[in-house]
């Protein structure tokens, strides 16, 4: 079974390859990078928001991607759990299933 870290690395490589072939995707990724950078909200908060959106939108790859990014931005387990709770508030039962998967993935990340 692939580790979450390896899954994110593979997905990032695939997105990078795709962006290299599709200029509109490359432009979109530039927009994403700018939007996720520190501003009035810090990058950690934005990643927690993106994680919650990934859960409510039921996007498994988005969940792992933004879970990794939130951890890299310094999010704690407690902050991640609260973001997942808000996702469930907004997304109901289906979001609960994806939030549970996100929590299981969080536990699988090597955070040492």
C-alpha cells in the first residue's frame, strides 16, 4: 500500500507533467499558488479551508493533497480535526465518511 507522502508526491508529479503540456493548466496552477500564499489569511488557514472543501466536495486526491499541505504549513492534529468537523457540519453524512478517511490518512502520515 502506498504511503500518503508517496501518493501526494506522485500526484504532484503527474499534475506538473500535465501542466507542462497544457498551458492553461500551468496558468491555473500559478493562480492556485498565488491564492494559497500568505495574505490576509495565512497559508495554514487556507490549506485547512481547502482540506474542508475537499471533504465536502468528496475529492479524495484533494483531501490527501491539502492534508499534506496543511501539515507542511504547520497545522496541528487538533486544527485538522476541527477543520474536518466544519466540513461535516457543511456536508452532512457523506462528508462524515470522507472526513473519516481524511482522519485515517492523517494517522498514516509520518509526522516525526
